[in-house]
C-alpha cells in the first residue's frame, strides 16, 4: 500500500510540475503567433509589441473594433485573430492612405482572407458610425495626422471636433480608444503633425478631453529616450525606433 501511494504521488507531482513549466498562451500572444500572418508583419513585431498593446487596450473575443486609418492592415489582422470568429473588425482607410501603403492593403484582404473584417472607405470628414456599436477604437501612429493638411495630395484639413464627436457617438459606454503615436518634444505645437509627423502627447490628452474622453491608462513599452525629436519619423535611421506613447481613453463620466 505504501509503495502504491508513493508512486501515485510521484505521478501527480510530476504532472503538476509539467503544467507549471508550460504557461498558458494568452489570446494576444496567440493572435500574434497565428500562422496566417505574413512574414513581413512578423518582422515588425519586436518593435511594436502588439500582444502587450492589445492586452493593455483590453481587446477581447467577440468585440467590435474600429481600426481607424488602418494603413496596410498590420493591426487589423492581429485584431481579427484576437476578437475571433464572433468578433468584428472595421478597417477604415481612404485614398491618401491607400497611396501611401501601396499594394499591402490589397494583399491583406485578397480573396476574403480575413472573414471577420469589413473594409470601410471613408474620407477624413465623411466618417459615419452606428451609435453605440463599437467596443474599441484604435488610432495607431495617426493622431498626428489630425493636424496635417495637404488638400492637393488628397488629405484635406480634418474637422477634429466632428471626427471625435463621431467616435464618441459610435463608442459604447464601456468602450475604449487606444492611441499610439510618435512623440514630439514637450511643448511642441500641433503643426509638428505635418512637419516631423509627431505630436506632443499633452495635445492628444487636451484634444481628447475637449471631445469628452479621459485618460484611463498609459504604458511605456514603446518609449525611446534616445529619439531625436527634430527628425522626421520617416528618417531611415529612425524608422520603427521612434519614441512612442501608448494611451488608453474612455468616455468621461
């Protein structure tokens, strides 16, 4: 009897030890690890830390998420895997962004490869969202474009108050807005959005507050204190290495 008891205990303890050595993979890590993702996307992951970002923003299976100014769709695809088949991702874009990203956009959605993604083509001042329909909105490296205007190149001046009012209407009471952007030096004017393509996060917070949103959190996983704020973010030496802030907003009570 004693020998049997010892053997059983050994098996149980061994199994427990095996489980402890194999931590569960989070939904965010699983979304990033999805084999369907293009190799080019995977090459950007180390500098973007998407799993930690989406966890901070609170993205969950079944959610409806707007990826505003979605660009080539890097985050759209990860969001699609994170919200799962019962979730929905709206990938907004416009003519100017399509020119900027080239054929990456078309390849992303070719043949309906992301079944739970809806592509929404809407120019800067034409966005119309269904009220209380969104669990989250993401603005990745694009808030600075609110302060940029090149009408002759298809980027008319954005009516910021109108656009943020649309966000406020479309977002559920429990929803969040996640913003990532290139940092400008403290005290920089909004015009840096059109020159170096950076923005002082104080301007972001002030602008969002005026639209009825408050800061709900911040993480520093993308900060780079060695960044040169005087340089444009497209500088080859800085591309993918800029100092970036990550902010989470909610509707003000």
